[in-house]
């Protein structure tokens, strides 16, 4: 059987990939490129909007008894990854997520959350994009909801490793039984050490001055997408 460009393009579309044959057909027909397409890492980089990377299939392990900074889910370049080649000049990314949290009768009083970009299981090895002001947990909270949203942009790329620049902002919200909502804003740092030469990922992490075994923070879902 002899396949035409249109035949292969239709197959790519069925597979959910906006590949080279599909792009060529659009160019030949003079059609505008669709806004929602999936990036295939084995093909040329295609910019996309609205498409979230695959969401995690289960709840992540809760973090507890933490004092030093700890990631809230497994490696950032697995479930909140940014493909190689997508951190281009002007590219914008958004990550959302949430879960549940519980606190001890005497909860930690000095806590910070951090937004980072990188690939490491060690939080401090990733680029710090921003952090919340120090906050105190409410005491004796059981399985209440929390949610975050963070948006960051790449301003300029770099030929060298760890030489790209960017900035971002976001927030986290924690509910409580008394309908008291803690809303925390992340500071917006202007960084110059992002690495656009590798695949990357986004990560939230947390630290506290004192540890409490019954204070747990669980991430049940995360979703990252490119906005342009």
C-alpha cells in the first residue's frame, strides 16, 4: 500500500500527535495551525497551548516530620516535566495542584513553601523561582484541602547551561474546619540560572522550623501545561 502525506497526517492526528506530516499538510493548504497540539519528543518541537502533561495516576506519598526543605512529589521532571526545547524566549508555563493536609495539636509555627524549576530530588539543587512568607499552621486540622497555582515565563534562552532567565508568581491556599482560609503568595524572583539545554520540571517544596510527625502534607494531583 502506498500512503500519501494526507494518509500519514490523518494517522498522526488519530494518535494525538501533531507531527511533521500533519504540519506539512496544514502548510500546503494554507491553514492556521491548531492551538491544542501534543508535543512528541521524537519530532521537531511544536509549541502548544491548553494541553496538560499526563496527570499522576495516584496520590503522592505524604510528607511529614520535615524540617529541612523537602519536595512535595517525586522528581519534577516526571509528573510536572517541561520537554527539552520548550523553554524558549517568551514561553510561559502554568502548574496547578492540590491535596489534603493535617496538623498536630501543636502545629509547626515557622513554615515556608518554595517554587522551583529543575530535575533534582534535592530541592536546593533546583532553581528557586519564589517562596511564600513564613506562616504558621492551624492547630489540630484533619484532612483539609489545599490548592496551589504557579505561572512562570522564560525571558531569554542561553547557549550555555544554567544561563537562561525567567520569573514567575503564584499562590497556595489552605482551608480549615472553621472556614478560615490561609492564602499565601509566592514572591516573584527574576532568575538568570535556568537551564534551557535540558528537559526540566516544576516543583513545590516545603520546610518547617520544627518537626511534627502528625503534621502531613499530601499532594493528590498536579497538572502542568505550556500557555503559548
